[in-house]
């Protein structure tokens, strides 16, 4: 039995699609299907009902999922527990790029707030929603720091993946000041404006696509695509077009007039939650201490969830 078979199965249990899971696992669909069959042969039971659409787990598959998830998590816990230079424990946070820049420093503050004999490892944003979630689900990270919005539902079992809401943030449509008059005129006349896009798979890309579908007043012409907010911020400052950017990220640019809001229409402002997720089966005292750092600060302004 190979670990990748279990990771494949956990991924399939979340997507319920062989083709989608194969893309996430970066293998062809025939190769992915073969690995699932190999896992079933090893387990001695059918784990997936292939007749239904979307695919669904069999009763045996549902029982096996909890064990498979724990085995994968235990493997990565063992890997992270090895620190050759000292007795330190590594705490891994998978974080969206913008939140790694703006929120982690804010919540931890000084190094003294980090548990002693612990080392923080922030893993990079992989761009796609499912890829980022998979880090948490498969045990590749202790925590997942992300934005959340009803337009982009996360299919995570709250009993297995509790979270704390750290607050809310506005995502504002902005542009360089020299473009403001042109953009306002185009929007007032239902004309297309140059748009800086997040693409179709990132969190903001999905959320904004659904927002635009509900409010068709904003007509757009994509001139640049980047899954990272900081990349789109640079292009917006250079005068390429309109971008939707997190307010915390662009606070200095707004204060200095390097970027300006393009509309006062609240329907075109996206308000998102900031959430920290953890895996309920991945319990380590050091992770509890990090969780407490975030929840204690969050509880001053927002209640914990999960």
C-alpha cells in the first residue's frame, strides 16, 4: 500500500469527481482510477460507488475515510516532528498569500507570542481553492488561514475541521487615480473597462465571478490575470485597469492616493470573513498554543465558530 493511494482517496472523497480529483493530484484520470482500484484491492472492499453521479463513497468507504485521513495526518505529523537542529516543533500554516503578508504578523506580533521551542512554517499559496484546502485535509499543514464567503462554500465537515472567525475585510474595486474619470464614465454607460482578473480557480476569482453574475452592471475586459493580490495591486498602481483588492493590503496605497475606489456602489464591494481552520484529529500541545494565540485575539472582536 502506498501513501499516495490514501491521499488520492481523501481527495476523491472531497471532490466526488474522478476527473477533478485527478487534476488536483496532477495525474491522468486513468492513472488516478487505477490507484483507487489498487487501494480497494488492498483494502479488500469497494470504497467508491462508480455508478452514481457524482461519485459517492460506499458504506465501507465512509468507514475507511476517517482511518485514511488519520493515517495521512499521522505521516505528516511524524515528518514535521523531526527537527535536526534542535528540539523545536514545527507548526505549519497554509495561508493565502495576502493573509501571510498582512494577518499573520498582526496576530502574532512579536516573536515572544510564539510558543517556546516552536518554529513557524508558512507554506505558499497554491493558487487554486482545492489545492489549498487539500493541504489541510491530507495533513500537509496544521492550520489553514483563508478568506471565506457564502459565494465560495468550503465542503469541510465542521466536526473534523473546526475554525475560528478572525474578523471581516472588504475587497474594494480600485484603480490608479489617472484612470478614475475614464472608468467612471465607462461604468455609467455600461461600457467594458480594463479588468485585472484573479482567474477562475482562486478564491477571489470564484467569488468575483459569482458577484458579477448577480450584478451585471460591471462590464469588463480582462487585460491581466494573476492569482495573487499583490501582483494585481502592482498592475493597478501602474495604470493597467481595475482590480478588486483586500483593504488591509492596500491601506497605505489608499492613504497616499496611489489607488482610488472606482465606485460607491455597495453591491460591488465584496465583504469576506477571515478564518483559521485546523484538523480536529491533529492534536499537539504546541498547535493548541498557536490556536489559543489566534482565538484569544479574535474573541476580543468576534466569536469563535466550529
